[in-house]
C-alpha cells in the first residue's frame, strides 16, 4: 500500500502559513471522513436492523404457520395434507430463525460495533484535539500581542519578565497541542482504512457462516421435503387451471342467454310457474306501517321452513320467523296501486302481512306454495306427490257450468244411466270404510261451480211473479209460500257463495270438509278471490239464497233435502251443507239419490247458521206431532202474531235492497 502524506512535526513550532495551509487540507479531509462515517454507520445499522427484524419475523412466521391448524375453517375439509406440510415448514423456519438470530448477533459485534468505535474514539479525538489546538493558538497570539506592546523608553524589567514568561508558556503549550494534533491527523490516514475494511470483513464472514450453515440444513434435511412440496404445489396449480377453465366456460354459457332472463316479468308462456311447490325462497317487498297513515315497503329475503314463513335481512347471519303458515289464508289484494300483491292472514285473523312479488310467475308460485303449506302437506310422508295430486285434482275440478241442472258426468253413479248398465244389488250394500278417503267422498275430476248463474227464462219468471221463481229441484209455490201457516222460522244471514260440486255420499260431515278443501284449493290455484255477497234466508221449510240488490231468489233448497250441514273445524266463518236430489232415467220413475255440496263464507260464525238450520229441522219434525210443536213453541219467543221466531237479522237491511258489492274472500 503506498505511503500517505504526513504533517511534519518539525514545522509545528514555527507554525508557518504553509504549515497552516497543509493543516487545513488535513482538517477538511477529517471533516469529510466524519460525514461519510456517519452515513456508512447508518447504512450498517439499517442492515443490522433488517437482519434483526428478519430474525423476529421468521420467529413470528413459524408460530403463525402452527396456528393454521387451530383456525377451524368452515371450508377446510381436505386440508390435512396442507396442515402437516405447514407444520414441517414451521419446524424448518424455526431452524432458519436460529441462523438469522446468530447472523444478527455477528453483524452487531463484527460490523456495527467497530464502526461505532472508530467514530467515537478516533474521529471524536480529532475533533477534541482541534479545539485544544485552536485554544492554544489563540492564547499564543494574545501573549504575543502583549509582548509586542512592551514600551521601549520606559522599560519595566518585572513586567517584561512576566510577559516573556507568558509567551514562552503559551508557545510551548501551542507546540505540544500542535504536535498531538498533527500526530492524530497523520494516524487517521491509516486508521480510516482499517475502519472501512474491518466492518465489511466481519459482515462478509458472518454472511458466509450463515450460508454455510443454511446449505448444510437444506442439503441434509430439506431436499426431499422441498421436492415433495413442489410436486404437490404443481398438482394443485394444475387443478386450479382446470377449474378456472371450467368456470370460464360455465360463465360464458351462463352469459350467452337471452336478455329476457334478466327481466323480472318475462313471458309466462315460455316459463310457466310451478304450482306444486312446498318450499319457496326469494326476495319480496313487505309493507310496513311507519305511522298512523304512512307505510313503507322494504325488500327482504323470504323463505319457507317447515310450516313457517321466515325472513332474513341483508347481512344477517340467520333468518327469523315472520308468521306460522299452518291453516293460514292467502289471497290476492289490491294495495297502493302496486302489482302482484298478496296477503297472508293467520287463522285467528288478528295477524296479517302484505307482500309483493316481482313478477307474475313469482306471484302465483308464492300463493300456491303458501296454500300448500297452510294445508300441512309438508307433514305427509311424500309431500311432493301429495301436492302434485292435489293440483291435478283442482285443475280437473274447475270446469265451469252455467246452472245447477243435473249432468250425467256429475252423477255419483254415472254408469247407471248407460244402456245395459247393472245396478248394484240391494241385498249386499257396500260398507262405508271407517276412514273414508277423498276418492270415496268426491269423485276425482268432479267439476266445481264458483257462481250461481240464473237462466234468462227463470229470471223473467221471477220478475213476473213478484220475486218468486220456479225451483229446478222440484219446489212448488205451495211449499214455500209466504202465506203458509207452518212457516214458523225466518232468519237471514249475509254470506258469500264459494262453490259447489257433486259428491258421492251425504251421510257424513267429512264430505263437507273435503268439498271445502277442494273448493278453496281450486280458487287459490286459479286466483279466484272475488265473491258476490248474497243473503241466505233460513225458514222452517226451506233455504233461500237471495240477491240483496234485486231481492230475486237465486236458488231454493227444501229443508227436508238438506242431509248434512257443518261449519269448518278451524275457520269458523266457513260452513256448508249437502243437498239430496234424484237422478232421473228415461222413464218417469224416481231414480237413485244424488248429492251436492255447497260451500259458503259468512260474516258471522258458521255454527250460528248451522244452529238455525238445525232449529228449522226440529220445527219440521215437531209439526208432525201437535203436542211436541206446542211444547217447542212455548220454549221459544214469537212475534206478536205468533208465527215467526224472534231472531236477529244478520243481513242488516236485506229488505231494503242493500247494494251489490264484490268482496274478497278471506277463506
């Protein structure tokens, strides 16, 4: 290595300008070295900090890899191999962490510490000696100024001796300080080279030691492990590529559909609704009351679960129950000029909600599904098959007819009217089953009539006769004349006719319940919710269905022909009765009996109508025995003329011709 330039110690005493100029060069070099050393030390400390952070980070990484097994991922099925692999990685990272910790310690001892020592010892010494040299030079200059001011004419030996002594002292002090300063500056030229090389030597040796130990660790323990992990990663990547391609093709196929798929109310002919569902889910708008007269609509996600209607707002973890659907009623409603609205009402009638579907298909499917659930079909062994069978039966049953004239297809025994048909033997009557099936009560495919239509001739006959009509079931004017003396009962009820159909038997109330079920099912399937109000007048001889607007009798039933009557077991406003008729053959003789069931919804309890019909039949039976009739009359209040029983008029103004208004059935 070439020799370095030096400050000559012999020139220190003379302190010439040339020496001072050379000294300034050394001082400038020392200042630059100090600045560079500070920056270099910062870089080394940053490297050490990064390595120390690396040691801490690898320690944290090892712990975090072990935490994967404790996460209990919901979709973590099949991660056993990944868990075992991560555990091995955690062990390897922990071993690497020990190497990183050792490397950080070596960097601190062999790189950072020597540089700090050089800065604090050598560079600080130069700075201190520079200050001492400056002070000594200033003192020497001050003493020389005093010495130069000694007077020539009036010499004072004592003062002169003191000044000379002071000059000698300060000059000696400056000489010593300058020589120490020169020596330190000369030595700095060598020390700076060592200070630059020693830290980097320690850093490089520490790194080499780290790499050697790392190679030993990798070559001995991790070669086979890394090979297996690489193979597993490539296999997973291949599966990912295959799945990504499949998803891309599926996405392209799903996006290639027509724009009508995104339309909420598309063509129903191309996408008809399913009426046999027993479960349904989707978004609906629900009407909420926000004030006395103000309302708001919220779009929420609804779904059915068993017999309950559930609702789950956006972001909620689970849904909550909105309404119990068992035996509830569902009907279409007009609400705030919105389309596709329907109302669900609890069996008690105290709770109801109004919902809005986004399309006609969703609207019909929701109504049919909720009706299926309200009948508790989901509790059967095969609910899907039951729903399909009920839907087919209801569709077959809805065959509009114009009057109550007897039809061959509606007869409970249609084969009897065919030529050559054999009649069942009277000696071996069939035994009714203990638990009659729906097919035993009502023939499958029996048509249902939803309204009572009067032929034009019958309507004209009633107008000519002052509101009377000819009964197509054989009623005569004498049977139900207003002037008949045996008419001891008269009660009027406001009712809505829901439907009627032919039945196979009239001796059990089960046939009435089955007729109610089929009529309500057919009305729900075909969205028939509008009904006309009529007045049902119960007397001691007959039942009359009267138009409240025209006071025209729509139809009359003899009380003796009413075989069964009952109110619904759960919906008390529903009632029905079975009327017996006769099937006539080609001859004039009376044929076999036939039965028809009529279903009504009343504004009052159906049990009250049934009680009145029962009372009328009791009066009819009591008229056969004058003593029993007199006893019955004594136990009941009569009018002033002693003819009619005093009962409340449920129609409330039937005689005044109440307005004819279409209502919505709540059945």
